[in-house]
C-alpha cells in the first residue's frame, strides 16, 4: 500500500510514475484519494473541536450546578454535541475505510531503475546462460515423453478433481520429489535460507498483506465456511510470518525457503487448456522470501535472483533473465526479474521464477516494521521469488534431457535424490 503522506506531499510525482504503468485511470485515483483524505481530515478536525467543546461545556455545567443554577438548556446543548460527535465519528470512519480500500486498489510505484515500457514486448533481456540444446533426432514434448514412460496421468487427475490437475506416477512422482528436495537443500544449505513449512490455508488478512486481495480475489480458492483461502504461493504465509511485528535490525535480512503446493483458479486466464503441465490449477513450488531494510533491498533482490538461477545452472538448463518494464510489472512489485527456462519440446521459453522487490508496499499492509539505529520504527522491504517453480522446471528437464533411444537422462546433481541416472 502506498504511503498517504507521499501522495499528499508529491501528487504530481505519484501520477507521473503510476502513469508509466499504463493509462490515466491510476493518475485519476490519486486525485480521488486526495479528495477523500481531505474530507476525512476535515471530519477528524471537526470531531476534535466538538470533543473539546463538550469537555469545556461539561466543566461549565459542573460549576453552574455548584452555584445552584439551572443547567437544563446547556445539558441539552451537550447532548446535541454528543449526537453530532457520533455522526461525524461514523462519517470519519466510513471515509477512512473508503480511503483504505482505494489505497489497496492502487498498484505499487515502479522503482526508479525499472525500465519504462508499455508491454511485455519491451522487457529488456538482462542475461542468457549457456546455449540451447541441439538434437540430431526428432524432439518430443513432455506429454509424449510422460506417456511413453508412464510419468503422469492427466485423465486420472481430471477424474478425481477436474481439468488442469494431474497425478504423477512411479518414476514421475519420484522425479517431482527429487526436484523439490534438491531445491530445498540447495537454498537452505548453500544459500543461507531457513527452511520453513507453512500452512496451506490462510486468513484473508494474509492475502491482503501480499496483495492477492482484493485485486485478485477471483484467482484464489476460498473455503467459505471457515473463511480461509488455499495459498496461491508460499509467499503468502511465509511473508506474513512477521506481520504486525517490529523485528530487530540485527535479524535482517531474514531469509526463508519453503516448499508448498500452490493453488490457482486462473479465472479467465488465456490458454488454460495448454497441453500438458505448463498451466495447472495445482503445482509445486519452492519459494524464496526475504525481509530486509530499504537500503539493502535492491542488492538482496539481485542476490535472490542469482540464487534462483543457480538451480538451473546446476541442472544444466539453458535460460534467460528478463527485467519487466513498467507496463508489465506485477501489481505490488516495484522491480521484477523473470527467469525463463528453455523447453525444446515447446520451442519456447517458460517462466519458472519471478523475483520481485516490493519495497515497503507489502510491509505497510502487514504493519511489518523494524527499529533502525536511531530507534525509529521503519517499514521493512520485502522480496520474493520462486527458487524455482515446478511443473515448468519438470517440463524443461524432461524435454532437455531426452535421448535418441527414448530414455531421459537425469542430471548428475539430481541422481542422489532420484536414485538413478536415467528414466527408461
């Protein structure tokens, strides 16, 4: 959530930077926030004045009664002031709620270093690692490879749940588990993240804190009877571990790694029926989360992105890193790198990680603060990214390591987790 003081002090700058996200609607919302803020502050001023008047007149009533004077008229005046106080209090509270709701609907300001652009076509490529694999035989996609080796079953997933769900079987299930354990060990043992295993159901406040609500309410699964939500990403429960806290400066940066299944309705998503594992309602992911200071957050984003990249390097998978421009960046993010792995059977790159710096945008929603060297409470900065997401990593691995004899080679780093050096 944006700082209302920044909006008051620099409305022009706010409009200018929000406009880089596209359209004039966001700029108009700044004016609406300021108008609401003006009405709310006027109501609060009126409320304080009336409360002072009531206190003053109440003292006069006390003095008058001691002197035996008739105070019925002045007591009626106090009751009238009390009624006005109640009404203005209700009005101020309603304005406060309306202003907060409006602030929750305004996206984050792009970072100064975020490239300006209108759409994904203008996202600059930051770096590429290794070369695309070459094959001297016809390349199969992961669906054909999975069917050949009995790795996963879409029909079974559809039978027990519905479309865009899958059942992993045999060596397919073992490979999924091997990838999860490899990623967790890499980040917790070598990159310094603390492994955590959070609940998969969260309260609505947690989704508000990490910007999924109210903006993306149609994308999450809601258990209405208990008013709990299935997590769309481990970012939600893990970042909220410190909500409503003031953490110590010496604790920062806090680094967490978590494996969870993720659940997304993908309501209205184009291409949901994409063949295979590329877009699923339920998928596994190892998530990286950092909580840090404003001064170090950009450096910590760079480090987190490199940590996510390392998993692909160890597995020998060709990938590229792109930076999202202002017209393509996520709702709550100030700066984002996407890591896209090459999938030969798709003849395209697949996003396996989106590493984002949210500045203090999430922390304001969660009231997550730290005490600086001067003893002042300041909002933390939050960062997260997949380290990485399956099943697209799974897709890229199968398609990259297929061999002419129909087998699938297992990368050396994964062999201890999988227990064999190939499938088939």
